[in-house]
């Protein structure tokens, strides 16, 4: 992504979330602001009818990861969490829909993407949420803890972090530096998604990876980091996370559809929740 340009993949994800709202599977994840924030760029019924299998599965994965993240956030709020950090927020609309009084939201993203998002909010006639602080950060160049502290995040209190659609685009150094920072505070929790390498996938998974990797590379935002589940879990435990829940795409589909586990295929995508309980 160019420093002065908003993320093209963030726009693509926003369009998938909006398209999902008019799909037959809309009940999976309801987001009444997804269409409004796109303005004239809203998807159409015709675009939905033209979905291919790859696009449909990606749309469902995007909706599922948002659904799981917000379900896990709800559980964390019930435990007393009062700080949410959305890393690489793009056009995510949770802050516009925040149903939890007392939950402070910190949205972190590349400065160009964040400025674009705030313009989208204004153009849609929506008010910026009062309980949200926008924190412009370049993950590869700026120190996240310092930027969040300057924005008012209380480092001595636990926080919930949502980090969706970002990890594959970052170096492992940037990824684990962020995870180590989160694990440093007892009670803090993170939800993020990641992708397995090609050699770990079946033929269908390899084809899906090749298709989507080519699309993001074509707009200058290539995937560069992949993880093997067992190795990633070991690394997370080494950082101090002691509660880990990792769902691969077949588990996600089974849990949401009620289909028996093992009867659905895996695309190699994962959603993972990691918490340092003490």
C-alpha cells in the first residue's frame, strides 16, 4: 500500500461485508452500517448473482470472522473488559454500532486509510462515535504501544484486540512484536485471522490461496506471512497466552451451519482467539 493511498483490500473487504447484507446468508452477521458507509459504492443484487465459488467463500469467511470476533468480545465485556482496540480497522463499523456503554474503542490503522474512513463516515451522514478514538499508525514503522498510550489506552488495564484481515500482509517481526505487547497485560485478549502455507493445504485450498493471493498482489498488497497452526500455538504460549482457541474454516462452517464436523472442506483460513488469563 502506498503511504498516501487508502488500502484497496480494506475497500474490497468492506464491499464483501456490504454484499453479505443482501445475501441469503445475511443472518450470519448483521451489520446495518456496512452499506451506508460505502455510499455510492454499494454492491448490487447483480453482483451477488455473479459471485463465483471463490468469492462466495471469501465473503462467508469475512462475515464469519466478524461474527466470531464480536461474539468473543461480548463475552469479554461480560468479564469486565472496558477497552477495545481494533487493529487495521479499515471500514469496520463496530464503533458505529457499539452496544456497550462504557466500552472505549480505539481504532488503529494506516493514516491514509483512516483519513479515508473518516471521510466515508462524514459523506454517509453518520456521526463519529463519541466513545471512539482514532489512532493513525503504520505497523511497520511506528511503535504501537507508544501510539496507543498517547491516545489514552490504559496499559495497566486489560484490553480486547480485534485484528482481522491484517496479519497476512505484515512481516513476522511486526506480527509477533504486536502479539508480545498484547500478552504483556494480564487479562488481555486478541482475535485475529491467519492463513496456512500452500504446502499445508489440499488441492482446493491451494487453488483458493493462489486465486486470492494473486488478487491482493495485483493491487500492491501481497500476503507475506503464513503460519502452521501447531507452531503458531506454541509461539503464542511462549509469549504468555494460556487460553487459545483456533478454528479452521471447516470448523467455522460446521459451527455456524450445524453440519457435522469433517463434512465441510477447509480453505486454509483460520480465526484464532488468544487470551492471557493471568
